[in-house]
C-alpha cells in the first residue's frame, strides 16, 4: 500500500509537471504570436524581390521615375538623403526577416520538443495503467486464492 501511495504521488507530480510545461508552452506560443504576427504580415505583403535601384548614370530616356516632375525639381542632396533612407530601411527589413526566420526555427524546435514530451508522457501514462491493471489482477488472484484456501480449511472441520 505504501508503494502504491508513492506511485500515485509520483504520478500526480508527473501530471503536475506536464501541466506546468504545457501551460508554459501555451504562454510562449501566445506571446510569440502576438509579438511577431504583425511583422510576419508586413513581410508577407512586402515583395520578396529587391527594390529596383535607379541607374547610376542618371537613368534612361524611357524611365518614368527619372523623367518625373519630382525628380526634375528635387535637389541632388534630397535624392541622396531619400536613397540613404531607403537603403537603411531595406537593411532593417532584411534584419527583421532574418530574426523572424530564427524565431520561426526556434518555435518549430520548441513545438517538436513539446510533441516529444507529450508522446513520452502518454507512453508513461499507458505503462502506468498497464502496471496498475496487472497489479490489480494479481491482487484479485491472490484474494481468490486466499478465499479458496479458507474454504478448503473450513471443509474438513465440518466433516
């Protein structure tokens, strides 16, 4: 009985540990989804190709950007400043994409670990159930054998 009580306590502790791990994983998933959902959405909308750069020689005659009223009125300094801003934003976007890929990879690893832990827990639970069923069957057989012995001991006394 003491051993059974220890086993029951161990099983309770294992269940509590599994529940805590499951809760922690759910919290992580929710936080990840919240933090990076917007970034993922923005990245999906942004074209995967690199932005078209202006030709270094000043552009061709058929280039509508070079021939636009804005380009004609803008100063070289303004254009360079905007080009620098575009380059910086492009670099930032690339950095964010790389970070998202790393976090996606980490999340996939975490989910694989979670599935593995869940499978192990299910296997342990199944083994415990089988052990408990075997122990109950053994106890039942022992009880039946004891009852049979008692009956056999009582029968010769009656004769």
